[in-house]
C-alpha cells in the first residue's frame, strides 16, 4: 500500500494551507481517530477527508 497522498488529500492540504492564517481555524484535535486531521472552527469540524477518502464539508443551515 502506498503512503503517497491521494488527489483528494492534496486538495484538502491546499485548503488547509489557505485557511492556515485564520486564527479561528484549527487543524485536528487532541484526540486520535475521528476528526484528528479535520479542519475546525470553534472546536467544531467543518471539513475533512473521510476514512474512505472522500472530501466532506459541513455547510451552514439553509445552504442547500
């Protein structure tokens, strides 16, 4: 199995880098497992790469 980042992971890394200067946004949590490498704001996950390799984003209410 390759340790090379997937296309999805590389795109997520680009988003992490772009939001990295925002002091309200944090990457990961002190926990292991779920959310360990997710983007968070106010300790709530809003973007992550799932264990299946999918890019997941939580949209605000009414944004459908």
